[in-house]
C-alpha cells in the first residue's frame, strides 16, 4: 500500500515537472515563431513597403549615411554657402565646408592656403584626408560638391541604397578624358564609397607618382587618382539613358539638351536629348542664388491637388556577386559620345 502511494507520488511529481518543461518548450516555440514573423514582416516592409515614401526617405537617412564636403570661399560664406547650409546641405548626415577662413555660422574646415582656382585640387585633397582620418567609419558615402551645386539628397540616398559602401566605386556625372574610365564632374558633384575614400587616402594621396599635387583641374585629377588605385567609375543614368547628375542648371537644358552646348564634348555617355533630365535627378550645377529658392519651393512645398503618384518600393540591395558583376560592367564601358 505504501509502495503504491509512493509510486503514485513519484509519477505525479514527474508529470508536473514534465508539464512545466513542455509548457516552457511551447512558449519558446511561440516566442521563436513571433520573432521570426516580425523579422519576415520587417523584410517584407523593406521590399514591399506599406509605409509612405516620406517615412522611407526618413529611414534612409539612417541607412545611407552621407557626409557632404562643399567647396566655398570667404566671399561666398554669407551667400552661396549660407544657402547650401539652409537648403540641401541640412539634409546631409554631416556637412563640412572647405574654405580658407573660419565662420561662426558655418561648419568650416579651414585650409591654410590661398584662394585660387589652382588650389581647388589641393583643397579637395585636404578635405578628403580630413574626413578619412576623422569620419571614415561613421558614414557610408562621401559627397563632394560646390557651393553653386544643388543636390536632391533623398534621390541620392535612394540611388545609393542598393550598393555596398565597401565596394570600390564612385558616382557622378561622368566626363570623357585621356584615361579610360573618365572622371566625374566636380561641379555636378561626385560621391565616393567608404572603400573609395579609403583607397584614395591610403594609396593615392600618399604616393608621389600615382597622384601628384599639380595644377590640373580638381575633378580630372581626383578621377585619375581613383582609377589608378582601382576605384570604378559607376554609371548613374536611369533606364531611359537620362543623366541623374547634371553639370549645368536645369534652366540651361529645359525643355531638352540642345546641340552645340559646351557639354557635348564632355559627356562620357551620349545624352538622351528627348527631354531634359531624369525624373530621379540628383544634382545640378551653376545654380544661381534665387534658383535655390525655386528648388526648395517646387520640390518640398508645392503640392498639386489630384496629382496621383504610385507608391514605390525600395530597390533590392545587391549581393556580393551582383555588385561585382555591376562593377565589372562599368569598368569595361567605353564612351559612346564622339562629340
């Protein structure tokens, strides 16, 4: 009798212990399933977002971190530089002006050299060395522009999103040159990946043979330096062949890019002259003071009642193999502009 009671008690305790363990296991499975579901929902949100484009653009400010370096001079601090600082520059993750004089109203990297066109290359070299030393791992992409450049930062982030910042690539308005890859227009703005900035500073700027300090144009010389250290010049045109980076103001190319412009002999890729620009345009150059205000009003404030724009999803990010294939394709492109 006593043995039977003891056996029943043991079985009861074992049953309770087993029940607790099964309950814990079921709870673990439920937690794992819920976490997996949340991860799947997050992935689905990024691929097929139900959030508005406004929310996605805000999310991209943290996902695609861009440091902006802008060339300016003391005489332009209160005019051109101030407008950049107040408009598109405020949408950079970090904004630094390159000038030869400090200014309490601007975040300036002061250069110890004279202001002249011959020193633009030296100023950019100094700026690139500074951000490489202090900010390389804090940002993904590094944009160089002039104080009369206007950048649509949201479109730039959307364009860069698929690409790995650890790939050796840079983007801009590609011009022809005496070397195979060409170079990116300095005024139209160009953006270096983290690895491109790393290679430029570790291998090119430290070399007395690869990347000499001379009187050549800033954008031409930087392009030459980057090609010499294996950085690929990327293609920024859209699917219709329209340029996203433009070395001129839109007022110079509306309603279409005219034949006989100074740009005819510069474009690496023959421009699509059917209309002005890509609907996902990123940059314009030679933007006058009042035109900054036009851009701000028409891009960020004007709303057209009844105008329907379909919701867009973010593009897929490229894997290692896809990115490498894209780089190889760009590396073997040849200019089709015989102008």
